[in-house]
C-alpha cells in the first residue's frame, strides 16, 4: 500500500515523501535534523568554551562537564543519526518517509530535549525524563518501518540505535547517582562506531565503485564478503570488552585484532582512487579513524596513553567526521545538487580532521593543552559554521529539478 503510494507520487511529479501541507523544511527527515544538528554543534561548542573560560555558567545543575559530554553524544549526534535514518530507511523499505507534521513534532521533541538542560534550577530528574523521550520514539518509528517493509537484515542497524537509547538513559542514571557516566559514554561511542562499521561498509565501497566507474577505471573495491563480517564481529567484541572491562590484556588483544582487520578492510575499498573527488575521499578518511580508534583503545588499555585521548579519536575522528561526510553528500544528493565537493565543502572536511587530530594530541602536551583546545574547538566551529553557510540554504529550499 505504502509502496504503491510512493510510486504514484513519483509518477505524479511529486518528490517522494514531500508533504504538500507543511514547509519544505519538514518534507524529509534530513532537512530539519541536519540543520538542527549543525546549529546545535556550533551553539554547544560556543557555550562550552564560554563555560571553560568562566564567561557564562552552563547547565550548572546538571554539571557543565556532564552536559558537554551528553550533548556531544546525544545532542547534535542524535539529530544527525535521525536525519540519516529517516531518509535512508524509506529507501531500504520502499515505504514513504515520515514528513509534515509528524516530522515537525519529532524534531520538536529533540529540540525540547536540548533546551531543557539550559533552564536554571530545573531538577535533574525532569531533565532526564524529557531528554529521554526522543531516542525511544525514533527507535519505534524506525523499527516499525523496517518490520513493515520486511527488511529483516536492517534490524542490526536498529540494534545500534537501541544501544544508543540505552546509553542515554544510563548516562542520566549515573549522573543522578552522583557518579561519572563513563560506562554510558563508552556504550554510546561504541554504538556509533558499530553503526559506522555497518553502514560505512555499505556506502563507502558503493560510492567508491560509482566514482571509479565514472572515471573509466575497473579496479573496483572488494565486494562484501565473510571477511567484512569477521571484521565487524571482532570490532563489536572489542568494543564490548572496552565498555565492560575498560583496560587490561583482553581489551588490548581484541582491539589490536580489530585495528588490523579494519585497517585491512579499509584498504580493500581502494580509497586512493578517489583523491580527485573529496566527497568520496572523505568517507575513507573518516573510516580511517575506526582502526586508529581501536589502536588508541589498545594502547590506553595498557596504560601507555590517556583513555581520554583514545576516546576523542573515536568521537571527533570516527563519529563526527563521518557524520559531516554523510551530511554533505546526502544533502547535495537529495536536493538535486551535483555530487561533487565544492571548495567550501573541502575546507569543512579539512577543519574537522584537524579538530580530530589536535584534540587527542592535547592529552600528550599538557603545557600546551589550552592552546590545542582552542585550535580544536575553533576547527570544530569552522567546520559546522561553514556547513551552515553552504548547506542551510539547500536544506530550507525546494529540491532542484534534475534535467
């Protein structure tokens, strides 16, 4: 029934999933959520810097450090994930996407969860209750669509979303109990990394193959095989050990194995063939932080480096750089733009990679940490600021007609 409606919409010249009664911003999931994610990424970093420098108190009742960690993992990041899933799941299932007023209210639920932290003198339990509504709602919507579309293989992606939802609730519980939400943080980071391993394994070789074919070459990426399944399962086991054990030889051994497997996996995708198209190349660069993150966890588990350094390789390197890579490509593709990186887009990629490299280095150079924090934060703001400059108009205007 839904697939038939989609076909009728396409034949009638109506863009697939476009609500005719709501603003274009709420016609497709990527539009409000990518825009909201970028705005919130800029706002939260600016507020965090202001908090660190003593210029402005931020989320004092919840704890500024806890708020910062939460909004990096469950604030802007959850919006990017929502925008991606609400756009990708309809393509997987053939069903019409969530749009119009239902999309508006879902976005409003996410936004209220962000703003509630900033209300002075509000109870932590109230903050937790309100913020915890969004991810379960998103999960229910996505599971409903996957089940209705009978796309059972995509339920493993829902598993990552379930882990993230659980991590958010656990984060609040640990904060309310007066502890540090370290387990919740690692669970959330692990959920994102697993999603990158699964979804990245689909889109990176696919987009690379399209590019190689476009330029008339035949040295295509290796197709998905048992090797990829082994790499993903090893990565999941390594992350589980990291969450539960934190350190020791078991964690080091598993993450070293994951490092080698995912480094080999990335090599099989032949990223060096995409140097002339940054829109594709950045996906390979972002995935490079997956094996680097596993290596960081391994050496941290043996006490060689700070656990914080390894954590930021994954959060800024793997998660954020991949999110910006997907946001730029998906926005261009779904708004009728040419699938090639502009100069501004290339600067966005460079800026976020600089942030991903500089932030972990700060833990090795404590005498220069403040300067490195400033460089990393400024690079973050530049990346998301330029995204808003170039992509906000695309996200808020009607799709261009192709041809």
